[in-house]
């Protein structure tokens, strides 16, 4: 299992600067990456030159549209290494939280940079985290059907590549011509005694030194309107692949997981939602849940917000096509990555642990066939919105077991999980007993609040949405929306000034992980997963003379005929 978390960046602005004077998002990302490189060895991504893999086994990615690189703000996504236990995942997640917070504070800029680990900003932009689990994509005849569609998609991938290559060469040619014209204009201006700006001069010098070797620099020289047309054309070329992928995602892949996990994910908002205040002053359990519009989809082609996300599959058949058709062979495996988009960014250890530990345990139950007592939602998207809108926890939604509230659904899953663990051999228990204890305690805390809304003391520091609401209510009835929204946002700030961070200092009992374990995972990945070998390879070859790039599954070392592939399979 693993987590991907998007962190929002912001510049604390005591001088009331205009947005034009704030740092560009790409600049902020580069400065944070530079600070991380000073912390530990890193390697560039194999398929994304802006991606950076860490010796700790994780990876850093710039989550921003190229057209927005010069605008302030921006998102940094950091993924944990792959782990095999919830305790390890929580430890790795906290190490990443501290890494990005320290890197932001240590970045060499004139701005006071901060990061927020939340799920929406004051403009209602939705982001946050996604969970990843290894699971059986299908079995029996469904697995045969799934692999048939993988073969079909591979053939469609080849056709789209043949059609796309001439288009990309045309785009590259236009970028090269634009570069030459810019150099020509610069030479003419210099001969006329006109000095170009320092920024423009630096761009021209970069073109001169890198333009012939770096296709990315050439692509960046293409006029925005022309680039938009080319991107639109490429999307139309790949649209048939998207249609087939969408069919596989909705009807073939992970059928039992989608059927039996959806009610768990919807109802756990009551336990693990991070809370959000909207523009109308309404308090929600989760802003991310309110944005969900479908159960299974790509999540990156048309901006869909699905519960189960298949955007990483889209990258196999589209983005990576131009570099390696062979990368598609991993799609034939029975075990695949199940990505969950209905997941809030948590500050509280208790909520974060229960969030992915309960899902991991229920996935084991699904694969073992112990699903008889699990409820199934009848109107999934509407039920998610209804639960997310009700912080009083009184609403019921239609399920296969009748109308149930979020807490009632959670209790049914918990009781089924407890019976499953009781019937499991001791050698396979792992952390399951710890999962049950922490899961049950959260349900009890919320049940007490449901009976009496004054019972919130136990929830503070353990349930994010209740902790945040407690801080907002402390402002008083006359507090303005802007004051409340400030609490909403700064609750998630990863610095000593962050409101949750200040609260945790006064309540050390809400912290589950030991700092010494966090420090260890900040620099070295856990054993027993591909991350261990990836981290070792990065430490060995980062900064060396050999050309070295890596991806999640393998690394490429050297160039030309001497280029070697190193797989990270265990």
C-alpha cells in the first residue's frame, strides 16, 4: 500500500504584495526540490524529467498544468514508498510531511514559504491525497476478459503512436523555428544597441546551450495557441483508448472491490473527514467528497472526480507510449494498483491510521470471500454527498441492508472485520488487532458525539473535522467568514504556526508514531518492498558519472548499448 499527497504552497505575505509580485509556482517547486536534494540523494524520473525520486523510496512530482507554471501557488505531490503494514505507512507519511515542511522552510528564497496539507483552498480548488493498494484486478472469466482488453488496448496504443509521431515532429519543428526566430531577434536588438531583459536573456542563453539536446526546451518555445491545438489533437487521437479504458474501469476491473468498498469509503467520512468551510458558511465533513461525481473513471482526462481512479492506467497507454510500448506488459498481471480518490488529507494520526488500515483489512476480507455481512450502497454518489454534508451524523442513505447512517455502516463493517480476524490464523494476523482497537475507539468517539453534541473532548486531536470545528466555534458567533476560513486553512499548515501542530504539542497522547522511526524513514525505505532496492540504487548512483533515471518499477543506468535496466521486483 502507499499514499500520494498533494501539498499546497503559499507565501506568507506581510507586505500585501500583489499576485504579480509573488513567486511563480514552478520557481517554488524548484526551490523546494533543491532543498530536498540537500537532505538526501535523489534521481530524476524516467518518464517525467520534473519528477524526483528519493533515497527514502518516495517520489516528488509537480502537480501543475504547464500553462500555470508562471502563476503563484502550485501543488507539490509526494508519494510514500510502497509498504506492507499500516504502521509503516503512517510512519512514512509523517516523514514526508516533515520533509516537505523542512524543505519549504529551508528553501533559499526571499519569501516565507509554507505548505498546507489539506484538500481544498479558499477558491474551492480540490486536491488532497490518494490511496493505493495492491489487489486482484479480476479472477476467473473476468480475468480472461480483462487480459483480452489489455491486448486490444495495446494494439490501439500502437496505432495511436503511429498517428501521433508525425504530429509531435511537426510541433518540435515549430518550436525549433520559434527558438531560431527568438535568437535572431535578440541578435538584431543587440546590434541596434537594445539590451533585452535579464530574464529574456537567460532564456535565450538556455536555448543556445540546451535547445539542440533538450526536446522539452524546444516544446516550451511553441506559441501557447499552437501548443493548445496540438494537445487537443493528441487528446482526440487517444480518445478511443480512453473509451475502452473507461469501459474496463467501470465494468471489468476490481468488480468486488468497487462493490463492497464504496459504502466503507463513504461512511468513513464521519471518522476520517478533514472538514471544510464553504463560501456559504456551511461546514462539511469533506470538500473532496462533495466534488465526487462518479464511481470509477480516469480522473485526469476530462477532470472527473471518481472514487476509484484509473489515471495511472491512462498514462501507461498514452504518456508512456512515446518512450516505451513495453511498459504496457505490467497491465497483464493479476495484481494491479487500486487507487482511491475519495480520501482526505489528515493531520491526526488516529484518523489517518484508521483511514487506510480499515481499507487494507476489508480488502483482505474481499479477497477471502468474507463479504456476506458487508452493506452495498444503492445510490453511491448521492449517498457520498449526503453523508459529507451532515456533520450532525443523523442522515441515512439507502443500502442493501436498508436505510443506514454513516456510523451504522461503519459498525457493520467493523463487526464483520472483527469476526474475520477472529477466524484467521495467528500467523496471518499482522496488525489486524491494533487496527480493530483503533477503529472501534474512533467509532465510539463519534457515537458519543452523536448522542450528545457536547461530547467532543476525546475527538479533539483524533478526528480532524471535529477538531477543526472545535477551533472555529471557539471564535464565537460573531466571527466573520474570513476568520473562520483562516482557521480552516491554517489548521493544515505544516509549520510551528500551524493550528494542529500547536494543538499536538499540548496533547502528545494523540501522536502514534515515534520521532526516531520518522527520522529513520525519512532517509531509508522499509525492507520487503520494491522501495528498498530503489532507495539503495539511488544512493549508489545519484550524483555519479553514469546517466541515471528511475521509475517505480525499474531504473535505467548508462547510455547507448551499455544502458542497463535494473528491476525492483522482490
